[in-house]
C-alpha cells in the first residue's frame, strides 16, 4: 500500500501571496505544481529531481500540508489529509517531518542543542516519558543515532559546521519517530564530501528506523544513489517516474536526458 498518495495536486500562487516576499513572474499567477499524481510506498525513497523553480519544494510542502493546495487530494495511510481536523492533523504531524536545505537557517540560534532536539518531544510527547530525564535520555539516543554525542548538549548551533548542523536538524526531525520524511535538498548547501556523509547517514537511518523518504535534489547522481524510484519534475509537472535504474539508464523524456547530461558522475 502507498504510505502517501497524491492525486491531481495543483498549487497556483497568485500575485501578492508570496510568503517569502519574492517577486513573481508576469501573468499574475504561477502554476508551481500542476496536476501531479504520484504515490510513495512504505520504506522506499522517492527521489524528486528538477531544475530550480520546477516546483519540487512546493510539492514537498504540500505533501506535509505545510501549505494548502489549490486543488487535488492527498492520502496518508489511506486517510484524507486535506479533510483532517485540527486534532487529527496534530497527530499526523508526528508521522511526517521535514529536513531543510540550509542547516544555518533552520536551527534557532538562541537555543542549545538539547532544547532544539527536545522541542518536538515536548510538543508531541516523548516515548520515554515526559520527565526531564526521559527527555534528556531520548535526546542523547537521537544524537548517537546521527553520529554525535552528548558532550554537545549544552552548545549552540553557531558552534558547529554545516554537516554537524544538518545532523542536529535530522535528530530533531527523528525525535517524534516519524514514518515519512521530506528531505528538501539536505546536502545542496554542503561540500561534496560532507554531503556524501549526510546521504549515507540518511540511508542508514532509513534501514534502522524503516523510514520513507521524499528526497528532493537537483543532482541526479545524489538522487540515483539514494532512491528506489525517481520522479522528474519540469515546470510543475511530473514528466517521468520510474525505477531509479530505468530513469538513469533508459530515460524516456528529453528533459530527463538533459538532466543526466548536465550532471557529472560522482561517487558517494
Ligand atoms: N510562496 C510563494 N509565492 C509565490 N510563488 C512562489 C512561492 N514559492 C514558490 N513560488 C514559485 O513557484 C515556482 C516553484 O517554486 P519551488 O520553490 O517549489 O521550486 P523548486 O523546484 O523547489 O526550486 P529550487 O530548486 O530553486 O528550490 C517558482 O516559480 C517559484 O517562484
Ligand atoms: Mg526548492
């Protein structure tokens, strides 16, 4: 069964809506996601590739209901996400988390590592109990899972490198034991070798915790390494989707071919 399934999903941004304060192209509206249907199966990684502005982040955010679609439907474990009540949505939020591109912008600089990772546990509840020791224990367990240790509990984000910060962000996303994670260009801001370590960590965590990923990237080699299947996005539409090997060895769509040509081989 599909863990998450979207049908005819469309997001049109209209002029003046920009939450980011960005300027929109002429015409008054942008069809950021245009009639997209796809599913992601439990335990797999669906890689989502496409050039800048093709709608990848918008699709990822729609799937978590961080933004509302213009039309279409989303099912998570068979449940209608867009019809969910506030209470149901609160419960569903535990199951669906996001890892961001920029580890410098995504961690609040005023909080210590311990508090950054503990925050979702305090909001959603901690499987180890709600007491201070229970929270601390869970935070230490999460730090170890992402290759860090408890000596950093009392430190602040600015004391860490990009790769370490991304590990802290991953620990925070994992805190509430999610099933589905949208990783939105999690290695694009990092050096290639540091990015490779993070990609390997994500693969390890998937095996350890049975996670399902939507892995967004503009880099075909990175996506190919991690993904079970790949969806290629172009101007708001999925132009091609299939097994990673099929997409990379026998691309059908000219745009997929151009993406493959644009990206040199790298080893992860
Ligand atoms: N909040 C917003 N308001 C208005 N337009 C937006 C908003 N967010 C994105 N867009 C527009 O929607 C389109 C898709 O943007 P999106 O960020 O989803 O693309 P992307 O594939 O993630 O790009 P990138 O690779 O640069 O991250 C772009 O034309 C963008 O300018
Ligand atoms: Mg994006």
